[in-house]
C-alpha cells in the first residue's frame, strides 16, 4: 500500500498581517509627505513659469527640489521594506488557502511572488490569486463579496498608470517639472487610497483565515 501523504499545516498569518498593515501605514505617511513636497515644488515652478526671478524664488526652488528628493527616498525605502513583509504575508496566506481549499487555487504557489513582477501579467495575476485566497478563506459554504479587493486593485492599477504618465512628463524646464509634480501628487493621492484599502484587505483576510482555522475541524493548525 502507498504511504499516506502528509497533510499540510496551517500557519498563523496574524503576526505578518499586523506587520504588513503597519508598514502600509508607514507607506501612507511617506506618500503624504511626498504630496506636501510635491505641492511645494508645483507652487514654486508655477512662479517660475509666470516669469518670477531673483534669489528668493530660486532659493525656494532649490529647497523644494531637495524636499521632493527626500520624499522620494522616504517613499522608496518604506515601500521596499513593506514589499518584503507584504509578500511574506501573501505567500503565507496563499499556503493556508491551499490547505483550506486546494481545488480553489488555480495557480502554482510561486505565482504569489512572481506574479507581481512579470510585466503585463502583474496587472491581473495578483488580483486573481488574492480572490482565490479570499474565496478559500471564507467560511465553508459561503462566498464573501469581492468589492473590497476589486476597489483596492482598481486604485492600485490607476496609481501605476498615473505614475508612468508623470515619468513621461518629466523634463528640465519649469513647465515640465510643474506638470510632472502635479501628476506625481495625483499618483501619491491614489497610492494613499490604495494603501489604505490594502490595509483593510490584509486585516480582513488575516481575520478570515484565523477564524476559519480555529473553527475548521479536521485541519491541523500551527497557531
């Protein structure tokens, strides 16, 4: 007789979920700082476009550029750390979903990481994986609405598109810099909204898996 296959164990998503939510909050703070810096840059470049000159306006321009550069570094640093922790959490909840309902998972586990970085595929693969995790983590016999995930993903995609447009707008003259600053503020605002909804997605999905693990008989739980 063939030996029985070992049953996969669940892992608690609570710790990583809280860490990911906290880091998303830091990303929001960095984005808000970037919006402030972007407004300063937009304002002073507007003065330059209108013909203002002199040491005072050029000093403001230099200060605004320095502040905008600092904000960009804050965004990059916070986003890097957040991505590492978020993907760790995402891989964990994908593994749990494979225990809850293997048939619900149409993609290999490694797509939970790779799917975010493959061009074009990253516009829908992460959403698809998230929805499959969401459905597998719902109480047995039920399906919770996907509205939260869909709105979050829509804002995330919009922020990426606006970011690309702002990059194309960038130039060396004051008018181009002002246009790019305006686009960047729109991107940052969308990113704040997307990150806020991402926090809700993380906390909701973490709670769903935790509650299902505690309530589901017959599933070995490593909590």
